[in-house]
């Protein structure tokens, strides 16, 4: 299948401001692009791309004083198949994990493992290790948190979502990631496009989506505690320890988001 995706975002800055952007399609999906997916700026600015320590495609710009618009529109090929389900994927002993995976066992800004470790072991230590354990965590998070866009909080950690019992897709992901790490399962945060493809459309405005990947059986597998079922048409943008590492923009100075439009839809 073909998917049309893109965004139109605008910021207002009172003075020239350095910004780091994570708005490109992840390098792993570039072979699937059917058209150029470059980010365009209005007014035009000098943009320098680089690859961060997690393998994400990032951009550095200096936003001028006033309004700067950022946009992209592209077509991408997708298999049309739902997320892989591998019930036989095993959980690794820590000593057998690759060195580069170990960082995804540690606590991070939004994944406060030290506050949820006792709960995790009390509730998931008796589940079968491996895929079944991660699925049990997803089942719990899916039933524990109520999706509420009106009460989104950019400062809410995994423990905050656990206590508040409400949040948006990033809160589902943070809590599930944290519980996995508490159970010695490497887990990393993912952001990207996920449209209403193969499921009933919802009336909420389109946004970038958050899910996570768990390292099992020598591979990174996709899990989604928010929807808690395999979905079609994910377009990965970036992975990291939590939302901090994959923020669409990080401003080194004052900036205000004044426009935010995202599109993800199947091309008939």
C-alpha cells in the first residue's frame, strides 16, 4: 500500500534561536520512500543534518526572529501488514545482551524505574518471561491509563501516569517501557506516524504517535500499550530512551508553537 504523510508546523521566536529538530523519517524507512521527504523551511534557513547517538536523522537550524514554518509531504510504501507478533521471542539474560542495548535497561528522565520496581516485580514476576511478559505489561498499562488529550502534561513521568491513571500515547509508552526495564527487558521509546489505517477513524486531530520496542530474541519488536493490538502503517521517525531523546524540536531559547498539523492516510 501507499501512505501519504507529512506535517505543517510553525514556531514564533522573539529572537534568533538555535533549534534541534527530529522531523525526518527514520533511516530504516528511507528505502520505502516513494518521494522526497525533505523538511522545508519558510523563511529559508541554513539547515545541517546529523545522526544522533541513537541513529536518528536530526537537523540543526537557527530560527529567525518572528515566525518560521516547517513542512514536509511525502509518499511511502508500506507492506500493509500489521505489527509482527512473535509469542516465541525469548527474554535474554542480562549477561547475554549486546552492549549497545544495556542503556535501554536504565532509568531515564521520563522512565523513573526506581519508583516502579517493587510494583513491577510484585505484579509481573510470575508471568512467563519473554513476549508473554511484555504483553502482560501492555495489558496492564492499557487498562490502567485512560486516554485523555485534554489533560496532557509534558512533565508527566511514567510514575506520574501510573498515579494519575490518565494521559496520552506518550504516557502509555513511558509506563510500559519503565515496567519492562524494571523486569530486565530492554525497551526503547518510538515516535512516528500512525494513521487510522485498517481501523475506524477517530475524530481527534492527527498527531505524531508514540509506541515502544522491546528487545526479545535478538530483535527489537513493536508494542503499543495505547492501542494494545497490532496496527498497520506505522512510519518510524526516531527511537530513544524516552520522549526527551526524540522531541520534534528542542529550542535553546524562547519559542512558541503556533501551528501543528499532521497528516497520515492511505492512498486509495
